């Protein structure tokens, strides 16, 4: 197989033909041409996506004429972080080794390629443009959130008691890179306070929590461990409204194993800034009830809430630490800051204050 193209613009009909044939397609047909369409697509922090509209000649079994191509981002700062953390190879292995078997609806993966050193990769995925993005509210946004909590409980229950999750050697735990995150967040902390904070608030708890970042990550990796998506932002969720608002989840670069509220936190993180504490608690309770309905025992509501606080602090740390290596004025830096603002520095301090007595 020829060297993997480094970007969308480097894709050729010849290279795609070789990739499709490697995956068992084009036995009775051939790819004549394709063109790139980015209409309605927004690339993420670590990836670059585009829609491929293809023309085939002959009977083409198994391949749609439209699919998404996903490459690593071309923004060098973000690419370096993604490479360091193993995101590109991990997502490819997720689709080739698990896919829908993980317990939740994911896009079909038609073909993939990863270089031996993990520096180059490409995924060809199902185009989900017929489904509703979570960022587009339904008539009842609250119903969407409740649906997510219920489905997450079912998803986590599937791997709750599985002992073979540790056999997935490519799947890291939540404590991966703990010391690196502690150092990077320490560097980024002053930047975050200056941009997201104000002169009237006391942020001493935030600075104090930095010392406990490795411990927080370690606690989030203790049994019971489940398979986690670990980046459940609205941008990574679609809804099939014809199937009772069934959730479809994309972007599995961050997947890992750990305590189940880790996923709740990644979903809640972008909305708690505009949510009152009572509604936040009601959604956590709905998630907990979905675990009980799925037969999970020996995990208390107190355990669930504490794990949620740990995961919210961890989420702020993970995203905030990128500012140690990415300029706040870059596209990646602006994206990270906008996302952090949706949680709010005040909420990060609140969670830290709730946790510090038990961490010290």
C-alpha cells in the first residue's frame, strides 16, 4: 500500500481504489472520480473532516456514494498533542476492533489506514447528515439530555462487569499522562485565570487542586471500570428521531476505560455554565437510575456524585492543559477557551472545593 496521504487535498482516486480493494470492495466496479464537499461540516480540534462524493462504474456492493474522510488536523500544535496522546491510532483501532459492538450506535467505518508510526491516518466513515446533530435543539432540549443519560447508563452497564476490558491494550485508563497533565495545567493555570476569571473571586482552591491531579486521575481509573467515549460534547452526538431519539456517537479518539461518570462529565461540561445546581443533580440522578434499571448493584448515589465531581475537575484540567502548548490566540486555543467558558471557572472552583477535604 502506498504512503497514506497527509490531508484531504492529497487524496487521489488511485489511492482510494487501493484502500477500498484492501478492505474487500470494488470487486465488480471501479471508482471513477470523487469530489470534496465541506458543506455543513466543522472539523474538530484534533481532526479534519470532509465529505467525499464518489462516482462508481459498475455494480458497487457495500459502498455508499457519499462518505466522510477523517484525517488528523493540519494545525501543528493540536496535531502534536493528538499524536503524543495516541488519539489517531486509537480511534482507528476502535472502529476496526469494536465499532457497534461497544454497546452504542456509531458511524459505520468503510475503510481505515494508519501508518506504522501512528503519524498518518485516515478513516472513511458513514455520513450522518440525515440525522439531527445534538447542537440543533429538538422541541424539548431537556428530553434530549434525559435520553442521553438513559442511554449512557445502558452503554456503561454493558461493560460494567466485563473483565476483558483490560485485554484491549491500546485502550488507556483515565490516569494516562497524569504527571504530564499536572505540569501542563500548572503552566496554563495563570492564563486561564486571566482570561476566564475576574478580579473579585478567590481561585486558591483551583491552584491547590493542581497538586492532586494525579490522584484524581488514579481514582477515576479504579474498579468498577467501563468502556468510555470520554468526549461526549454535543458536537459528537447525533439523534435518530425516528428511533425514539436514539443517540449516535462519533469521534472516538479519546476513548478509554474508567469510572462511568467520566462520560457524564464530558456531556455535562459544556452545559453546566447555564444550568442551575438542582437541574444538574436531576440529570445525574436520571443516569444513576438507568444503571439500576440495567441491573447494576453495589454502587451508591454518593459514589456516583463524587465520581462526577472528580470527572468534572479532570475534564477542566484535560482541556485547560492544552493552553500550555497552544497559543490562546490560535484557532485551537480559542476553541479550547470557548469550551472551558461553557463550564465556567466558577464551577471548576466549586467542584474543587467539594473534593479537596477528601483528597487532602
